[in-house]
């Protein structure tokens, strides 16, 4: 079975050495090159054609995000795993640039090796801390979209509409939200009025068309 061919792109010699030692310790992986900046990473990706590039973000000249974008323009199948100090919104820039994974420096060796293996096999992977940031971000994006879709509804009405779209009955909604059945009935009546629908089925259709109703 051929080894996973790895290119390391990082401007810190000590970190490069550590990654090189870690990767080389695995019988199914080999380091085929090292780049100290983004421009060199782009050039070596073309000449060496690695299976995966371990890409730092903050490098002199062309940074890791820009290098990722340049590489994937020419080699869209290339697996790029960003390994960085930055636990911030640069993760979104990396994803938009096409990186398949985002790992924080300081991850334990087993986590790093698993990430390399996963990205080399075509999967997307993010460290737990980064995954949590993504979930929070996209959760806010969904809430913002729902607010924009039904601006006439209050937050509570929107919450109830979402549960209606998931198929819950009024008694089930009352139990879930710890509210009286009468309060739920009043809210549902207001929702129907504001959405200009005549019944529950029409409300569900309208809500699901707006992306509500996902239970996950």
C-alpha cells in the first residue's frame, strides 16, 4: 500500500521538525518536502504533488489561506489540513479557501495523525474546539435566517412555529416549553394570523419552506 505523501508548510523550524518527526514515525506516511512560506508551498505542491499539505496560516509573504486558494485552483483534489495557533474566525476563511481540515497547534500526536489520515482519505476534520465554534456560528446563522424570514413573529412564536413544523401537537409543545395549553393555543392563533394561514398544515408548509422543522 503506498504511503501518504506529506508536505509541511510552516515558517517555524522547531514546529516543522516536530511535525516531520511525528509523520515519519508512522510506517504509512512520509514527509516529501518542507516549505517555509506560502509561495514555496504553492511551488512545491506543483513539483512534488503530495497527497496532503499541512498548512500554517501566518507565514511571510503569501499566507496559508492565500496559498491554499492558489493551490486548489490548479489541484482541486489536493487535501489541505490547516494547523495553526489561531482559534478564531480564520477557520471560516480556511474553509472558504477549500481546506479540508483545521487543527490547532498543541493537539496531541494521536489527534494530529488521525486528522492527517482522514484528510488524506478525502474526509473533512476539525479539532473539537474548532468544531464547537463552527456549530455555534452556523446555529446563529440559521437563527438569523429564521428571524429574517418571519420578522413579524416574536421569539417565542418563532420557537413554537419551529416545534409545529417538527410535527408536535399543542399539548406536546406545552409540555416541552413548560407553558399552559391555553398559552400555547393563544400563541398558535397569533402565529396563524401573522402568517396569514388558516390551519396547522398551511403553517407547517410555510415554516418548512423557510427551512424550519429540522430536528437535529
